[in-house]
C-alpha cells in the first residue's frame, strides 16, 4: 500500500474542503448585518444573497411578495451587498426629503470616467452643481418653447400609425411606434436637431437604443461586478470589460460627441434655442473643457457660484448628460406610452371617455403645454398608468451619515431601497390595486392620498429632473393618438401582461394592439 500516496490524496481533499468552506464563508461575510440591526428579511444564500429567490419570484414581483411576509421595512441582499427595503411612506419621506442631507447620493456600481459624471451618478456638491446647470432646460417656459418641435414629432407619429391602421396590422407598439417617436422628441428638445427616425424604423438611433436597458442583474459580468465581488468594479471600469456592461452606450457617445463638436463651432447668442446642449456649452469656462483631475482637486469650491466661476462644466460632463438624456428619456416615455396603449386597448370604456374629453376641450386645436393641463381625465389616465407600471420599480439612496428613522438604525453606507411597486400595489393605499381606475387621481381623491405612496418620478430634491418634459411628450402623443384612432385588443394582446426581468420595467412579450382610424363627425 502506498501510504504516502494516500496521505497526499487526503491532504488534497482537506485543502479543497478548506478552500470551499472559505469561499462559502466569504460569500456570507455580510449576512449578519440585519440581525445586528434587528431587521428580518428573506434568508440569503452564499455570494448571491437573495438574487436567486428574486429571479424565481420575478424581479417585478419580489418586493411585493416580501412586503406581505416581512412588512414595510426589512433587509435583503443584492449578492453580498445589504439593502434596507422600505415601503412605509413616513420612512420614505424621511429619506427623500426630511433627512435628504443624509441620503444625497444614489448607490451605483463603478463605471468609467464618463458614466460616473452623469447626473444620475454624480455625488454631493458635484451633483448639486450639475443640477443647477441643467434645471433651466426643464422650466415651464422652456416647455412652451419646445411645443412646436414635439408637435412635429407627434404629427409624424400619427402618420406612422395611420399606415398601420390602413393595413390592418397587429402591431407591437413600443418597437414599431413609440421608440422612434421618443427618440425624435429627445433629439429635438435636447439637442435642437430633427432626426425623424419615425420615417425609418431601422434608424441606428432606434435599433441601438431598443436593447440598451435589456440587461438584468443576472447577466454574468453584472453578477460579478455589482453583486458577488463589488470591489472588482474599479478594475472592470479601467479595463476594456466595461464595454460588455454598457454596450450600445458607446454608439450614443460617438453620436453625441460629434454633435457637441459641431455645435461648438457655431457662435452662441441669446437668440438661439435654449436646448440642453446649448445651455451646457454656454456653462463652460474657456480653457477648462478638459480640466485635469489634479487641477480640479486643488480648486477651492465651497458654493455653487464657485463651481460656476472657477470650474465650469467639462467636455466629459456635457457628453455624459447628453447620453443620459437620450437614453433615459427614450426608454421611460416610450415604455409609459406602451403601457398606456395596452390599458386603453383592454379598457375601451375609459378610452372612449378620454376621447370625448379631448373632443370637447380641444376640438381640432393642437395640444399645447397649457391646453393639455385642461384635460383632467388624460392626466388621471397617465397617473394611473404610472401607478400600475412604474418604469423604475425601485429607488435607492446611500446613507452618508448614520441616523435613526422610526426606531431603525441606518448605518453609514447602507443602501435604502424604496420598493415603488410594493407601495403602488398596497391595498391599504390603493384598493383593488390590480384594476385600472383613473378616478384614483381625481382632485378630490388626490387630496385624500397618503403622501409618498405614489412615486413614479421619485420625490424630494433628487426627483426626476425631466418630469415636465416626459409628461408633455406623453400627453401630446396620447392626445393625437386617441383623437385620431381607436386602439383595439387582438388575439396577441396579453391580459394581464407578462413583465420581464429588465432593470427598467418592460413587457416581456411586447404590447400588441390594432389601430382603427376614427370617423370624423
């Protein structure tokens, strides 16, 4: 008998066992976090935390399911990263408004030097400065100035739908109708250019954008960088692997970079349309476009005025905001119009009620920023669509200073994740939440709503900056669509919709309807 051979074999097995145990324990290193805080929650598994249960339940259903079991405040793990999940409106108000200074920043994985300076990712005073630069692009005055451009895009939308109605086609509306419309609106209002991709559904701006938000937490590289080994994010960001994470963003970066270069060649004056791109270029300080990081660190920046007069905005920051506007503005409004169209198709009585309001109030007049405010039922239908289908089903904030909220200790660096869909479907606040009931948002009903139970655009200082534009873009399209066409359900129309596991809410199999041109009375 080879004693030494058996000894070596046993030693190897022991080492493998120790390695496996070490890896297992390493993957559970944070899992006592919420027990120490006195919070319950779903049981995590090594490395993956609660992601596997979330995948089995469905990303859009997990938080609603967990709320029923663990209540409005509990702990869960995105991989090894602890998240305090809340759907209690008083707690949410503390995080988003009353204690905002403790929760200024979002929790984001490490990206590259451009993505990190976008408004969604920027932190602390950097975020405050960018917000002040961008805010003038989204005032009510600016919305009125954008009206004609949006109407031109809506006219093309009607022409596009008319062809589908004439052919009697059953249509997947996000892909063939709304994707191109929202791209056109963002290009016009954000950059002052008319793309008209609705004339060409194969336009690269549309084909590249449609897959941009289809990634999920369950893709291998995202699991590695965001979930299992979050510390690897910096390595990924500095290596070429970042392309696998943000993919088609590079196409839009090239598009926006070329646009910026061309716009800078045009002399700026006050008569020019004040779109986002022009306002940002105007906010640059000569010689500071490519400010080196070491120089930037030495600048004494204590107030927003200092940021404006000593630093200005850099080329990378302009590029980051342009890409963010193009992509986020495209996806959110296209998806909202898609879900609205689905709800109109399966609720013909509400569709006809909305049509009658449009006829009675507007007649044949074009919708404007001011006139669409006089369509209360349209507003109610939009709000109810966003209650049932909040495009971002969670909001997150990272605690930068430890505090206590409603008796719960929130340590520094803990992510508080607000479960928007769990609130929107809580029967305590929304009776029969699965039903489409626009009257929930009548003026009388809204006066009785519990604050912070409706959060499609977030709330507080860091709520969605583009809300006014998104609503105007939605309403003009909805008016022209409902005024000119009936939306009919078909054999391919799902009811209820099956939702996908994407980061932003989307119908897994698309939304299929048929359009029929209305007869003029």
